[in-house]
């Protein structure tokens, strides 16, 4: 269905009001000297029907907010989406067994942009999630997400191996979320839910930020 | 909000007190309000004097030290680890913090809003008791009230078991007669007695025409009210029966029935169809039935011991006593009662063993058998604290005899001692590894020799010798001539007066093992060998207390109190300025005894080595609280006996 819509509206998709409101948030950049403890992060993860951004869709979305090394549970988010194709395989892998309320895509798009606001978006291997999210948001007129982005995988590599590290040199899986959680002493309980992984990633982020501060990376400018 | 994440937090909280007392719904609402905070090593969560935050804390992961700051020095009051609750002053008193919370290792902390918990505190008595008992970390500044702790422990126990009188057997084991001998009103006493004789029963129920019970006559009534009074057999039963009768339904529950009988001093309780007197008789329960159904009550066990000369039978009874012990421990029966009962049973076994030995050997040694001697229990059995059948420590003292008779007497007594030890081993006791037993010629001695031993220990003390000798100061006569042991006690106190150097040595011994305050991460566990990573509760916690209890009674020249916790109670009387500390020390000892015994029963050994991780959170906290008075008492001893200036 989306491919079909894309074809029709490729040239010009009208921006919805909530997209405009979102874009307006970025009139001003975050000042470089802002300390890490003052930065707002939205740590997110998505579970999808597959690994192909073109063909696959988001099944569920989970996110938490971190600011000043604090994470409030009542600000956490967990959404299950009304995807065009529900691949049984994906559901099997992710074992989404909770009685879930399915959100219509449009509601999700609006809520998501409001929620993420102008926070720094954080995720593990975040490029893929961003690609999936942008594809979903495109139909409401969003060209691309404007938030600064931190990939915890890249951050961990940078902190552990230095800024010029070539990931191809390392061991496979050395910087996968599982491996990092183990290395940083974060209990892996139920993985493979978007919210669960976002929660793990948030804990990893807090540990990495502390480590960054110890290494002299103390401000927004130094971090991003 | 994310259910996945909230559930994860909820599940963590649910593993620890006081959260696991909350029901699902309330715990969920608490979890939803949690704020997760991350702290790097070296940071402070709060510092002394900071105003109370709107949160209290649960350590999710990492390590946090609560530190009491005095001038420039910081003293670690507590080491928090996973699941520890701290910073609760904010919750309880809204006072500024009195400790520093220093992050030792990077730590993830769950901050729980006070607002949400205040409601929980009001509604859940178990949760408020948890805080009242000082189980949360950092509450140590106020002296912990261990009795609150004990109370809390019994109330916070998992799953409330029946604490009633159903001591060992299920109700199904309760036997009573369904076939009740009844006679109608108007029957003569003679006929009633005849019916009782024919049926071979000790009681008869008198009924009206509807077969509703109106009275009862027992063997005792016939003796007291008929024969002794000289009444004729023709008198009607109404004249002597006990009336009205107390009736119950037979399914009223053992505890209830038993209590009814105890309260009303009944020997017989009548069951009727609907439980009232206005209903037909369906059965009768006698106190004898109760006794039988309580197969392991102390009275029954002691009775069984008194009625056998079979060692194998004695061993069985002692095994059954272990079940009794287990029940008592699990149900928080007062420790002095438990210790008394078990000591009584142990004493009877020892007494029977000596008697058995005498029966076997006296005839062959008619002359030597006339010797007056006393069998002494030493160490924990001497202190009436031996709950489990751990090491035997005992000795024999005999009256002084002319030199020419000495050899024969010693030969005889060693024979007796050997026999006694064999019987005790057969009853499941363990031999003393240091061989401090009556069958060791060194510890089977005349009164003069014992006096010499004690004088030697007291007048020329030596650290190493004393370490082993201390248990001899806890002797207690179990069988034979008490006067001999009294003479020993008398001698000891005479020798001690004015010999403070001996007390100094004892004190030094008592302080050899500092209280294990830094409990978890720094838990003083055994470093090597079979008991690696286990905590030696006897060496690290109980021995310091027994040593100090002994030291204090000796220094006050108190006679006849052997129990460590009773010793502390006595010292509390004698030293009003240290009253609270002494009482706490006594309670701490009771708690430790109980824990050790439970561990021993659980793992089938002496219970001496406890695995810290295997303890429940509550147990660990209780244990931790029990260490506080040890430390405080050691400091008092250090000053009192001037140990900082005393070098041996």
C-alpha cells in the first residue's frame, strides 16, 4: 500500500500540521557547550517485519527518555503498530505476547514526533531504525528527522577504541547490544521487544556517557 | 507507558523486602512511579545535612557506602548491595540526611517517590513494620531494636503457617473414641461403674432421654466423690457427675479443641453432632488422646526417654527431638524455652547413659563404684545452648581419694566415661575433635586436680592455653554429686578475685574476631578450603558473644548462669548504664543461635558455615543487625580491660 502511495504522491506530499510543529522545534541548535547532564535524550528501538527498509515495516516501537542520568518510567513508551503486512516469522522472533493495543499509523506518527521533540535520538545501530521511521513519516510530509543522533554502537567503539577505529578490524559482534550489555554489566532479561531493547540501550547510554565524561567528553559539542 | 519496562522494574522490586509484601496491583503502581538514576563512582547520592529528597532508594546494581561523617573522618556504617533500601529518612521523618551516601562503584539506583509510598506505608502493616524494625540500610544511627527485628521476622515470614498448637501432627492424626459409653440419667453409680469396667474405659457420659449429654463421670470422680466419701453404689449418677459438660463439634480444629481443654482444665471433651449440648453425642476426646496425637511434644519425648534403657530407642527419641526443634525454630518459639527443652532432653540422655554405664560396670568394680563423682557438660552443652548434636564437650570430677585407691577409681571412671561417650555417639552426638571429653584421662580428674587446673589457667594465663580452656569455665553438673561442681565454682571465684590479668587475657581472646560489620561485599568469608566463601557464624559472631558473656559474668562473680543470653540479661541488671547494649547482645545471640540451628537442620550439619547468598534478604538483614551490638560490646570491652595498653 505504501509503495502505491509513494508512486502517486512522490512529487509533493503536503506537510501535516504536526510535522510542521516538529520542524519548528529545530529553529535553534543545541549550544555546543551544553553539559551532558543537561542534554535530553530519547532512546528508542523498533522491531520490524524484516531487515529491508524498502520492503519491511515497523511492528512495534519502544522508547525511554534520559536526562541528567535519570530515566522516568512513566515517560517510557511502547507502541504496537498497524502494519500492512504482519509477518508471522517476525512475530515469532520477537515473541510479542502481550495483549496489545494496535495504534493506527497516523496517530503513531503524530505521537512520535511530539514525544521525540528536539531530543537527541539514541539507539543501537540506530541508522536502521531511523530509516524505518522516516519511511513511515514520509507519507505525512516529513522529509527527514532533524534530531541530532547518537549511535551507542559507534559511541562505544569511539570510547573503547578511539575515534579512528575501523570496525572491520574488530571481532564480529564485539559491539552488538548483547555483547556490550554483558561487558558493561547490564542484566539482559527479556530482549527482543522494542521497549526492552530501548531500556537496555538507555542503561548502556548512561554508562557510556559517564565513561565519556571521564575521558574528557563533557559537552554536547564534544559528544555529537 | 511501557509495560515491558515497568514489568522488568516490578519484577526486580518483587525480589526484595519490603516490596514483596505488596500485592501485584500496588507494586505495579509503585514500579510505574520509579525513576532510574545512574551514578558514577565517587559521586554522592546525598550528603549529611542535605534536605530530604522526595525519593528513597533501592540499589539496583553497583555498590554504595553509607558513611557517618565525624569531623574529618568517615566511618562506613553500611555497605549497600543489590536490593538494599536506603535513604528512608526522607520517607519516615522528612529530616535532613544524617549519613553520606557515597557511590563506590558505578551504580544504578531506583528512586521511589515518597508520595506514592506513604500511602503504601499506611495501608500495609508489614511494610511499616519492616521500616520500624530498622531493616532498611542506614537506619543504624538509632540503636536497632532487635526485638522489633525478631517480631518483624516472625510476622514477615513467607506464607503464614499455622502457629497454633498443632505441634507436629496433622489434625488427621488426632485420635478420639467414636464409640462413647453413655448411660441415661437415673442409672445407679454401681451400674455405671460396671459398664465402665466391662468396656474398659475411664469415663462415662450421662445423657437425657434424647441422648443429649448432661454430665460425665470419670475414674477420678468414682475415687474422689464416691469411694472416698463412702457413698453407696445405689446413688444415682446425677449426684456425682460433673455437669454441665463442654461440647464441641469434632471438626472444630485441633488447636481450638486443645485450647478449650487447657483453658477449662478438662480431661475429657465431648463431641456432639452440632457442637452444642442440645445434640446427640458423637465422640469423646481425652487428654490422653491429645498426648498420643502430639507424638513429639517435649513431655512425650521425655517420657519416652525415661521409659527405656535401649540405646537405639534413645537415639530415635533424640531424632524426634530434632523435629520438635525444627518446628520451634520455624515458629519463632522463644529461644530460652527451646534451649531449655533441648538441653533437658540432652541431659536426660546423658543421665541415662551414665546410669546404663554404671549398671554395666558397677558389679565388677564394687569398691571403686562407691566413689562420689559428677559428670559435667562443658562448652555449649554446659551453657544449655546446644540445639544440634554438635561436638561433645564433657568431663568428670571425682572426690579426692587416698593415693592407693586412685588408680582403681580412675580405671573405673574412665570405663564409665568411655561407655557414656559411646552411648552418646550412638545417639547421634559428635565427638569433640580436640578430645575434650570425659574419657580423656586428662579431663577425668579429682577435685584437687581440677582446682589446680583452674588455678593454673587463672594465675598464669597464657593466650593459647586459655583459648582452649575457656569452655571449661562453662561447666555444668549433669549427673552425680553437685557438691563437687559447686566446690569447683567456689574455687574459681576465689582464685579470680584480684587477678585482673586473667580477665585481661579472657578479654583479649574475646576480641580476637572483630564483628563482621561490612557485611556483604566485604563479608568476611572463609578464604580457602571446604568452606570457601562461606561465613563462619560460630567463629565470627557467636564466639565473640559467648566469650564476652563469660568474661562479664566472671568479672561480676556471678554464679550459676550459663546461658549466654541469660548472662547478658543478668549483666544488664548489674550494669544499668549498659543495660540496653547487654539486652541487645543477648537478643543478638538468640538470633544467631536460631539461624545456626536452622542452617544446621537444613543442611544436615553443624550449621556453622553459612552461605551469605543462600540467605533470604530478610535473614541477611537480621543477621547484619545482630552484628551491631557485637561491635559495640567489643569497643566497651576494649576500654574496660584496657586492651590497647595490654600486651601478652
